[in-house]
């Protein structure tokens, strides 16, 4: 990817605005999972060490534009950053009329989604953001698929645009797995709906050697093969598209499943897929399927994982997802795992540091896998061309 990295730009005495993705789960004003922040720190620390005046910007949740709500405030993130950086990181709430003075420490701007026009990529707002800094750093891979003012529009009006370490490493890891993967390459795609991952599945039929499907996605494929899925979640509108994808002969559906009677909670049974009853719900892989997947993953050289394969939140149905996570963590293959639920599963099983690369993106992860393009990448490429021609 042709981009200018933050390490290639002179930062000393410059005002650097780093668009990070600090959209982390917060409960009772406490951060529940800090993975995205931890991965963002390398870029922030580098800018500080290089002598820059650092502004950090991010969104949090989905507030109504123009309406302040304390539950969407980045105040807990400011406290967390202060602790991790061992510096006071003030949260600046009023910054659209300019920042009056700079602090000796980095500053965090309040949730950009409070600003009217952020999600519409408002030109006026984009210009205001760009006026705050000398250098704009794109480091928010998790929101890089969105054309918002703070992720896309600002780059149109900034003098210098470069990629932070998190963003650059995300793209390079995904390019490695998609463009010239060591084979066999195995993809595991879980989740509830085929429709949300149709383009990903279609793209992977041309890249992967085998695609293991799980969750509600698997149910739709099982039904497309003519098997009964009882009262399980599936998408009727995706049956024909699923049949077309099956023609690739790369998609592997479960050979057995773990079910629960939908009328009698906790009546759990393992069945072959041709034995599922009308009053049952498929909620996980069965033992024979897990054994089959184990053989496949042990021979893999490249693994892409997006989405749990069962209702892993319940202990009765976590075995499939847990086994896959452990097999990936024990494998010598280059592995990339991405998506919010995937990261939650990896954290639950304590395997975060045993997978080659954990992506911070959900929607961005899937869009890149399917299209190899993100709006933020376009901004970086445009500046690269301008920079090299001068």
C-alpha cells in the first residue's frame, strides 16, 4: 500500500491530530475492554516522543448529533489515557472554534459524533478539523470504512496526511492474508446473517481453499442443502445466493450440530444434520464437526477468522468457538482474527496474545476483505501521489 507513514514525517513542534478508534465498551463509566486503546498507544507515544503537540480524536457509540449525553462522553477514555501515558490528558469539549492554547500534555477531543455534520461528512466541519492541526494521522482502522468528517473529509483539507502504526499494520496484515497467502488458506466465517457477509463470502470463494461457516450463517447453508434446521435462525431471502456460493465447493457446512429444544430450555442434544427435529434450535457445532475442523486447521498455513460459530455466550454452546480459537492459537499458520464478537471470544478464552494479528475492525475488516478498499486508504493514496510529485 502506497502511503506516507507517521515515521516518515517530521513531527517536532507540529500540531498533530491523530484520529484513533477509541470506541470501547464502557459500563458504569469504566472501560470493559481496552484492546483498541492499547493498540492505539504506539502511534500516540511515537508522536509525543517526536516532540509533537498531540490532539487525539475519536467517536464513541452512536449519539444523536448536536445532543450531549454523558454516557457517550470520552471522559473514561481520557482517564485511561492519563494512566497509561503517565501524563494528564485533558478532555476538551469546546474545540470547534479553535483550541485557545496548547497544553504540555496530549489532549483528547470530546466525542466527534456529538458534532453536527460528522456522519454526513460535512465540508464545513471537515475544514474546522483540519484547521486544528498541521498534520493529520489516520489511525482509526475500525472506522476507516466510513466517510465521516473526522475519518475522511478532514484529509481533503489537511496539508499533510499520514498513516499511524495501527492503521498501517492492519492493512499490511490483511494484504498478506488476502493477496499471496501461504496455502492451504482456511477461512472461518460465523455470525447470524449471510446477508451481512455475502460480499465477504463471495470474495473468499476466490481466495480461500476452504471456508468453514458457523452460527446463523451455517443454518442458511444447511437449509440450502436440503436439510431440516427446525426452528433455527436463518435467512429465507439468502437461500438462492447460498446455493450459488455452494457451487464453489469450498464452503463446509457442519456434519453434526448441538441443539436445544425451543420449548424446553436446556434440553440439549447433539444430532447429525439430517436428524434435526422441528422443535429444535441449532446453537453450536457438534463433536464430529469439531473433529473435522481440527484436522483442517492443523494443516492450515493461513487462517482468517471472523465471527463465532455458536452461541458462545452460553457455556453449553461455547465449545465450537472455543475449540476453533484454541486451534488457531496453537497453529503455526499466520492468523488474523477480526470483528467485535470474535475479539470478545478471544478475550473470553484468554488467547489474545496467541493469534498472529487481532484486527480492531468489524465493518472495516469485512469491507477490506470483500473490496480491498477503504475510504481512508483513498485519502492516504491521494496524499502519497501529491507528496511524491512535489
